């Protein structure tokens, strides 16, 4: 995923499904300078991590 799409998903009113290595995640924030996103697992909101937006995949 590119940085612009990650920002669009973060700002969207509707839920857009995103996966990190096949696991569903929610995007909490996007750092456009570092091209990273802070995400958490949908199953475990306490499981937060910062990853490259390129690792994220939109589920269509």
C-alpha cells in the first residue's frame, strides 16, 4: 500500500479492511515523513506496532 492510500483509509468514514501479513489490522495513525503506520490487531487492540505502509494490504 502507498502512503496516500493509508491516509485515505484512516480518514474514511466507512470501515476498509486492511491486513498485515494476512492478519486483520486497524490503522491508528500514519507518518507520511517516515512512510509508516501505527496499527493494532482487530482481535487484540492492545497489540499495537509501527510498520511500513508498504507491508499493509487492502482487502478487496
